[in-house]
């Protein structure tokens, strides 16, 4: 939240802030379900656990259905962007895109499930990933990662933007 406020992506409106927090927390809940069922398991056990999580009515379906409901509620509130909270990307959409981006990249059946049942949520991920600032960050991050692999002793990288020191 603190960094989101500094970056201008954490809503000022308390209701919108609560919605963004709910999204981020729910993404953590879903991730924890996957981690608790798969972490430290042998490959076959892991495959079976993922199959169970992805089945119709499983945890992935449950949580993804909740996210779809939130997106539909936003539309009913008059949000035209297709996002969850409002017309602008918030910390909630960022967390959602990162979490589901991981599932899509690492657990192949999720793409088919999302395309079949949750297409509006894929559009949110596309909106976040298509944002010019996100794309610029990703490009710079890739360059920095490559530079670090080449010269690990150079471990400090700068990103565009304004540093705003604060105290905790």
C-alpha cells in the first residue's frame, strides 16, 4: 500500500482502496492454496494436486469465479475500463495480473480455463501488461537482469521515476 501510494496506484477513495486491498489479499489466498498443496511434493504428487486444484469446482475455479464477480460488479457500478476498481490501474489489478500471469505462464491448463470461462479477466491482464509504464519497466528489468547475469558484482540498478523517501 505504501509503495502503491507513492506510485499513485493506490486509490485515495477508501472504498476503492478496500477493493484494491481485497483483490491483493485474495490473490495471496489463492497462491497460498497452490503453495500448500504443491510445495515440496514429488512431481507426480504435484501434478495430481494441481489437477485437483484446477478441476471444475476446485480452488482455482472458486477464486477465479470470485474475481469475475468483482469485475462484473465494477461494470454495474459504471466502470467502463473493464478493470476491478475503477478506470485506472490500481495495486489490486497489478497484483491480479502478476498472480494470474504466473499461473498462465507456469500451469498450462489455466489458459484454457481462463479463455473458456473467464475471458474478461484475461482482458484485465492484457490491460495491465499493455500499459506503457509497465512495458517500459519490464524492458528495463530484462536489461538489468541480463547485465546482472553478465556482471553479478553490479547489483544496483536505477529505474525511471521519482524516489520519495519516507519513514516506517
